[in-house]
C-alpha cells in the first residue's frame, strides 16, 4: 500500500520511501521509515493530500505520495 491509497482519518506507518528526485527532501521533512503519519484530508479534486507528521501538517502531491510505502496502523 502507498500513501496515495490512504483514506482520510487513517493512521499509517512509513515502511519505505522509493527512489525519486524528492526522496532526500521528504526524509529531511521527517518522512522516514518507522514514522507514523495521519491522513488529514485531500483537496476537492483529490490532489494534493494533507498529512500530519509528528507535530506539523504537510501537503503532498499524489504523484509524490505514490513513492511512499506504508502499512495501516489504525
């Protein structure tokens, strides 16, 4: 499952970040394996999505969220 597939309200744990141009940038922002994130909402047309990471909110395009492999926690 990827972060792109997450639904509003789901809590997910990052398993792996696949290679991409933004991998290092995403890891700098706190998206590292083992981190729990919560899907907060998505824009009216579905892109981007807002997630809660640690103590802040982050908006990601679905194309970038597709590179983040996650597993559902709750």
